[in-house]
C-alpha cells in the first residue's frame, strides 16, 4: 500500500482549492461539521479509486460521481474537478504521482508509468476499505450476522473462497443429478433385457438359461459364462445370419407390449402415488414459503432484505416498520436453511422415484411408436406421440426443478399431472399397435430364437453401457463430493483460523483502550453458514452481541479495533495507509489517549489520516505525538470552500484584513480562532466552565474561565515552589503571574462577563487601529500560554488528565511546573 | 502472498486455502493426480471456474473406453 506525501484538490465537492502536505506522516484534519473535512476524505478516495462511496454506495440513488463530485459551481465542468496525490510505496521503494479528473473517473494518470505501481492502485480501486467513515466502520459491529459475513468477506478478500465453494457445490449437485439419470437408464435397460428374455430377476444363471434355450433351438453350443464380451449370437455367423437384425420380432414385440399393457391395465402403484403426493406437498410448501419470495430468487432477496433491516423502516421502500416486527415478518416468510435443505433432500428422493417410473414409461411408449412404424402398413400413432410429449414434458419439468429450484411452479403442475393411464384415444392407438403385432404371421421357432438372441444381445449391450455409464457417473459423483468436502473442510479451517486470530487481535486492541475497566474483555468471531456471529464479553457477565449492552462509544471503539484487526490480517506489512473519517466520535475523552497509543504502538508503519470535528481530540492526537501535522478548518463558504486555520498564517490573514480596513472580517477571524483555541486551552488547563446541556460554548463562556484558571495554576505552581524551597522557580513563576495579569488585562477578557460594552461582540465596530491593539494583545497572550521552545510551541497542559493535578507541562518537557504542594 | 496469472491476483487467503486443498486432494487415493493437477491449473488462473470447466479438468480423459 501507499503513503501520501501531498494532496492537491481543485473544485472537488465543497473544496475550491486546497493543498495539504502530509509528508507521509500521520495527519489530523479538524473542523466543525460542514467545513469540508469529509470532502478531503472523498478526494483521497476518488483519486485512488475513481469512486466516492458517499455518492455511489447504499442509499445514494440519484447521485453520481460525474454529476455531483465537482464543486457545485463547476457541476457542468467536471474537467475542472481534479485531485492529485503524490506519495511513496514502501514495499516497492518507489514514489508516484496520481492524478484523476471527474471528467473521466476511470482514467487514472500515474507518473512515472510503472506496472507495479499501477497494480497496487488497481488493487485499491477494487478494495477501497482504506477509507472508512464512522458509519462504515461501525457496520462491522452492529450489522446483522448475515451482512457482517458479507462485509467481512469483502474486507478480508474472502469472497473468492465463497464463490469457489459455491461453484464446487453446484458442480457436485450436477454430478449427483447425472448419476441419478444414469441409474434410471440402467434400471430401464435391465427391465428391457428381462422383458426380452421373459425373466423376473437379472441373474447370470437365469440369463444363461434363457439364452441357451434359444441357442439350443438353433443348434448352437451352450454358453457357460456371462462377461462383458459374451456374445449371445456367437455361432449364428455360421448360419450366415449373424448381422441380420430382425426388422420386427413378433415374439419380442409381444413381450414388450405385453409388459406395457400389464402396467397400463393396473392401477398406479401405491409407491408412485405416495412419492408424487409427498413431492407435491413439499413443492407446495416451497411455493407457499416462497410465494411472497418468488421462489429462490426472492428467497435470496428477502434474506438480503432481512440483513438490511437496521432502522425502523423497510430498507427497500422506506415504509415505516418497527425493525423487530419487520424482521419477524420476513423470517416467517422463509424457511431456515436447515429445514430447506432437509426438505429439498426428501423432495429429491421423491422426484427421482417418479422420474424412474416415468423413464420406463417413456421408453415403453417410444417402443410402441417404433413398432407402429415398423408394421406394414404402419399403424397411426399420432395420439401416442401426444402422450409421449406429455410424458416428456412432465420429465423435463421435474428435471428442471432438480437443476434449478426456482422452477417450482412447472414442477407442481408436472407432479400433479396424472400420466399413468393414457387417455382413451391414446390407449386405443396403443391397442391398435398391439393388435397389429398379434396379427403378424408366426415365425418359425428357429426364427424366433434368432430374433430373441439378437434383441437380447442389443439390450445386453445397452445394459452394459448403461452400467458402465452409471459406474463412471458414480465415481465422478464420488470425486465431486470428496472435492466439495475437502474444500469445505479446508476453507472452514482456514477461515476459523483467520477469525480466531482476528478476534484475538481485536480483543487485545480493545483491552488496551479500555484497560481501566475491561481488562478481561474478550471477543469471539464465529463463522457459520452464510453468517459471521460476533460476540463480546460484557463485564464478565457473558458473551453478547456488541449492540446488546455496550454503549455507543464502546461500539465505536470496537468498530475501530475490529477494522484494525481485519486490516492487519488482510494486508499485514502492506497496511501502510488508512483514512478514518470521524470514526471515534463517541469515544469518551478518557479513552482517546489510549486510542492514540494503540495506533502508534501497534501500527507504527501505517499512515493514518484522521478527521474529527472535535478540537480537543485533535489536540490529544498532537499531545500523544500520534500526528505530526494537522489542518484545521475554521469555517466554510460555498464560494471559497473550507477556511483553513493555520497558527502561523492566521495573524497574517488578520493583518491583511486590517490593512484593507476590513475590521468586521478581521474581527470574525480573530473570534473564530480564539473560539477554536479556547476549547483546547479549557481542556488542557481543566478550566471550570459553566456546564451547558447543548454543549454549545461561545468565546465568552470559555476564555475568561480559561485565563482565570491559568492564573490559578501559576499561583499553585508558585506555592509549590515555596513549599519545596525552590527560590529560582518561585521567582520565575511570580514573574509569569505578573506577566499574565498584565497581558490578560490588555485583552479586557476578564471584563467580558461584567461589562458587555467591551465584549468581543463589539469588535466589529472598532476602528482599525483600535482593533489592532486587541489583536496584538491576544497574540501576545496566546504566546504566553505556549512553551517557549520554538520547535515545541505547544499549549501547556495539566498532567495527569484526571485526578489531582501534578504538573503543568508542554509536549517537549522544557516547561514543567510542579503543582504538588 | 498473492499470485498473479493473466494479471488477476488471487487473494492471499484464497491462495492459502487452494494450496492446502490441493495437498489434501493429493493425499486422497480416490482422486487421480493428473485430475488434481488440471484442477489446480484451472484454479490458479485466478478466476472462479465454472462447473463445466471443473468437469472438463477432472474428467475429460478419464472415461472408460471398454465395456
């Protein structure tokens, strides 16, 4: 995978022009909602894949990359919407530039041209999971097991295994069907031979006895063994009749037709009726189950729909439903997999029995037609043809169903069709054929013997062929079943190993984040047919689905941990790049540092790009040295896109506005910047802020209390120095306190609460030189709150974050004010 | 590691399954080695094969010729 060096975005989504220098390091992007953070994520995804999930994924009907990825003012000029990324591919030790335009999203320009680089970009195009939003990441946690199985399979690139498994299953079913067909043909061939020889059982002795009876009539020697190469007609050559096939053997025809007549005159066998009825019941059950599902296709559709029910509405038409009610409703409409499999297995047996009888009947009727045509003059058989067609239609419908269970309707029609007794006019034509055969002149005993031997030879050969075919199909079916079994066992074992390892890593990661209260936490991933169950420990009370008892914040953390575990397994050392878009929105502050440490410790070679709307969270990332660069967005307009906060540039920007005498704009900039900074300082210094239920704090709520806390901390530091008799420290802190008092006074901040006339809301009404004094005062004051080390310049913060304050310190350690007394 | 054939990359896990699967098949006396080799060649193309392709790979030359 790649590491991103620079990102250039032009007229893409809400961004007009933006350049970011990530330097292949972890990078944070912070800004309130609606300031363009996700636009950056979209741009990265677009450049690397040619797609934007937000515009093409689930629930994005009517949206498209081509029409909606360009900035709204350039929507008719997609060629102006471009993203360029420069970066490195560590595994190849190569650098690259990727450029993509919305005008032609599928056309990526990679420079310098390099097949290996192109291969890696192609892989990213097909698996864009490197960029995930909170909604996407939490789906691994709260999604139903069926959908999770699909999502995880895609992430782990396991879909190839599943599709191969399905192919082997289809192949195995096909081989089994062919074996069934071969067995039916063999049985029919056996029946035909027995009919020709007028025997009830197919035993060597009986066959030889009948063959030898006829050979004796012809004066031929007896046969003593029955092998594949046995010729019933051996010796007939000497009579110069060996190859003469009887055009119509009266005696054999009579035997065949007599057997047919016997079955036609009998009632349909109970066994056949039972199997037809059982098959019909099962088919109707399937039809009723699937009636709302349109058989298998809808079966799959409903199953998918069931997995997609995550809200109180139908996932297809948005009709309001209670999610649980909708799930119950859908579940009632489908048989569970086990029941379906059992039902289909029994149905298959019933249908095969019916098909066996049907095949016998079809072959008997085919023979009637052959005899009818052989007679001189031929006997009409148009009605018999119709009967044959009806029989074949029944057979085709049943076989079609065995191949494709979607075809249940025609199968029901076929299984309920009464085909055992032909219609009267059909029976009449069969009778005509029989009568015509009976009126044929009797042949001599010798001729009859020769005819019987000749027909028996043909039927014996057919039986041998059918037996061989059945044996071949049998061994093929055995191999197909073995292959499927082997593949299932291996795939299941490998997948279980993967899931065990992923669950182990997941548990380790999650414990490291929540070591304070869930140090014994474990999670399990259990693969079952078509679903992947995920259960987690809840404070030693047992294993439950993650959404059962854990808070949203814990679920967010689980989502991140599972994603990291999955990516680690999928990509291993190649997991070098990930974009996490606001994924830890709900993780409480107490666990954020642990998240930073987890990412740093476990994934030191992965470049994370993290977006957040929470400035404090960004500050944590910096404090913990997770990110080495960041970009803050302080606002957004449709004309200019995100307003970029840059510590070094904000003061220049304000000066520029003042130079143009644009005090309102300069005042707006200063206020937004101070609001941004005040949140960080309030958190760093643990300032006491009046709580607001809506979480909306303005500058007047924050800054006075922050500065008051700053002075208190300096005083505490001075008291500590006095206690420990650190004279030099005491003097320094006394000086800092005096400076703080002076600088704070210059900003008038302490007056805001009691004197609205000097409130920041009035800044816009000041004249340029008056506001310049305000700007200078705040710039100096904020500098006073930072570490003096020009490399560090971090705002000081209290350590530890919770409990009794021990130290006021900076990131580099140059500033460390002891607070312990 | 992924394997490439005709520019189609077989995912590493699928490749692991395939390698173990082929080894197990070779250890099964009921499955002819030449059939396994043809099936392996087919699977290594990287595209999930169709049932007819599997049939051809496994059985195309195994049909008995004598009765």
